[in-house]
C-alpha cells in the first residue's frame, strides 16, 4: 500500500514538473513572439519615419527650388557672379604645402589645411590671418564647416577626423576608428553627425553626441572624396580610386548605385549643385562632369587642352548660382566653365604650382584657390563690386 502511494506521489510530482516545463516553454515562445513583434513594429516605425523624412525632404527641395533657395546652405542674397580677371589678393597661408581649402557656411572666413598639421583661418574678404588650429598629428587632407559656423572639422593622414570649436579655437573632439588615411568628411545639417571617407575603403557615420562610430560602410575602393546628397546625410555620394562614383543609403549601409564608365581616371572630388539635383565630379582623366542624380545621366562634360588635374585630392566647385564650375590645374591656373553651354569661360593663371583646391564664397563675391606651394589667391567674382 505504501509502495502504491509513493508511486502516485512520484507520478504527481513528475506530472507537475512536466506541466511547469510546458508552461515555461510557452512563456519563452511568447517572449520570442513579443520580441519579434516589437522588432517588426520598430522597423515599421523606422521605415515610416524614413518615408516621412524623404517626403519632407522632397517637399522642402521643391519649396527651396521654387523660392530660389539652396537645400544645403542658408538662403543668402547672391551677388551677380562673373568669372574673375585676375587675383585681387594673394595670401601666404602656410609655411609648408597646402592640401585643402574651404569656405565657412556663412562666408565670413575661409580655412586651409596642409602638411604643417594645422587648420588656418582667414578673413574671407581681406585674407588676414585669424587663428591657427592645432592638434592633428599629420597632414590635414580636407576641411568642412558646419552650417552654423561654430564647428570646423579636418581629416588627417593620421587616420583621424578632428573637430574644433570656432568660439574657443580649441580641439573639441577626435574621431578615431579608420585604419587608413581619412581623405574627406562632412557634417549633416543638424551638426549631430559626421560622415567620413578613408583610404581603408570604408565610409563611417559618427554620432557626435555619443562620440563614436555608429555605422561602417565597406566601399570596395579607397575613397578620395564624399558629399551629402541630402542635408540629413541619409544618402551619401563617394568618389573612388577605382574611377567609380557610388551612392549609399547610410541608414541601412547598402549601396544604391554604382556609376562606372563616366571617368577613366580616379575620382578626386564630388560636390552637389546648389539646386541639389546634380553632381559635379572631377577626375585624374582631366575632365569634370555634371551628372543628374535622378537619372544618373551625364549632362555636361568639361575639359580644356591645357587643363590637367594635378593631385589625387584636387577639389572643384560650383558657383553659388550654379552657372559656373571652377577647378585648379597642374599648370597653376584656375579654369572656369559655363554650366549651361559647357564652354570654357575664363582661365586665370596666378599660381606657380599645382592648384589643389578651389572654393566659392556662398555670397558669390569671391572665389578662392589654393596651390600646393603655400599660396592662396582671392578673386573678385562680383559684378556689382566691380561696377562700384
């Protein structure tokens, strides 16, 4: 009798344990389902948010185009822009080679960077030296300002990108993670992120509030330059050593489009037009192209018998009104083409060595060119100023 009772108790206990294990298993499955549902809802919400942003961005672009504004910078009253006759000022900017030049978003200052490991700031009208920003360990390869002109960044051959405060002129942040030279970087419009491109064949997205890299995109080839197709940096365009231009979705990290066969040499620069619908590319094949980013068709091609792209990091630019493109040449001249006709409008030869970069003031009043051999030229491109 006792044996039978023991068996019943044992069976009852085992049955309770089986029931409990079954309940635990069902709870685990339910938790997995809840996690999957939460993930799906989160992804759906993110997709909706992305679509809303795209719609808003497209609407803003249409509104900006209809009102004459540019999507990538504040709406400044533009002067009547004309190609320059000669340099109005020459500035001895560095004690060693210059590698890059950029103008601030408000047009009040321009900056240069070079082999002396410094970013140097100058008054945009007079060319007077303002400040020197230190902290880099090797050559500065590119410079960019944020849209409010309170931060400036410099990429460097020491594999890092650095941010300086323009109010204190002190180093504020160093972004490390690339394993190769960093050749280009840009702020998003809200100044919360930076996108960088490197010789290590990657693009990186940096969250400045968190202070670290939040996405790495493998690009198959060394990146010489990049630009943002939209102000929030959702789509980035990169130019590469393998002659290819690539478009990327930075949210997913996936490629959107590869543009091959447009150039026969490595891409040295890419920049968006003021109206945000076309891309200017420069290449060591000694041509510049304007590409419609909606259809990927080449709209215009620019070249000249004596024009030669002299360095792998040479930067070209649109004028703020989109009527001209400018590029520096190995012969020390700056070449300016008409974007409507494709014709060469002007050649100004004020440098003695290869011109590594040009930048236009957002007001349209001045064009700046930097030669590798330490000199920056300032050109008057305002028809109104010349008539005074």
